[in-house]
């Protein structure tokens, strides 16, 4: 286990979001989770169109409004005020989940408490008796969206790995995560387990391996 506060290297939260944004293709329909995933929308490269979906019933979500243009009735699933881009569509909550469950959303970016080497995701509760569940639409999203990406710190605040052999927290979904963006690396979840696709600046592979509970390997450059 690493020591609290011993990860000064790597990407900041904003840089993690920016790195994630680089991988989102032009024309993709994307659902962003609450927290760091929400930042991804700020960093989509110029000239690339991404259509944002929010499970409370909006397709074509725009950025946060200016104070003089805020509408308290126009919010995302995290209850934050947003805007609507030209051509946006509003619809019933149930229709929004039909889009999700029907496989019509290309990518969902979520936070995580734990991700296992099989791609299992735990992100809604620690299972503690006093824990406040926060599942939202995550279980539907991981079951219905074509690809699932996770943004998370590589370890907890007290140094425990978040990339683990098996999740000890209640699962959101089994074998659902495709790629993980942490402050230390970009990690793919493959049949053989965790594979580092890219290291963050100032981070070497040994540093990542020492902070990952499950076996992890570096992708071959060949």
C-alpha cells in the first residue's frame, strides 16, 4: 500500500479529463458522470462534435450557463444547471433510459470506487452500514452503453489501490469497463487483465505497478 499523499507525479484532475477527451471520436453520443467526468466536456478538441446525453431527459446538453443566462429548470442528472445547444431535444425520463438500455449511447464516462482486473465496476456504495447509496443511472449505463470509461485517482486518499483483483464493494456491473484514466496512467481492461496504454508525465511503470493491487503489464511498443 502506498502512503497518503505520496503521488505528486502524474496528471491533475483537469489533465485527466483532458486526456479522456482526446479519445472521444467526432460525432459520438456521450453520457458523463458526476465529478471529474463532467470536466471532459471542457476539453473536446476544436472541430470535433460530441453530443451529450443526460439521463433526466436531454440530448444536446451544452456547457454551464453564465449567471445572467441560468435557468434553474434546465439541469443535468447531477442537478447542475446546464444549457441546450441548437437542435437539442427534451424527452421523458423513461425515453432517456430507453436510449441507454437500447444501446444508442456510444460512451459513458464514470467515476469509480474500485475496478477489478475483469472490468467489474463498483462506484455507488462502499457497503458500509452508514453509507449513503448514490447509484443514480449507473447500473443502466454500464449495462446498455457501448463503451464504458472510468476516470479515477489511482489510489484512495489513504493510499489503497482502486485497481484491484476483485471488488470488495457492491458492484455496479460485471465486466463492463473498457478503459481507465487515472492520475498515473491510461489503463485498458483486456482478457488478460490490466494493460498500461500510456503513462502520465513523470510516472514510470514500477510506480504504477506498486500502486495497483492486481497484476498489471505495460503494452508492448511493437
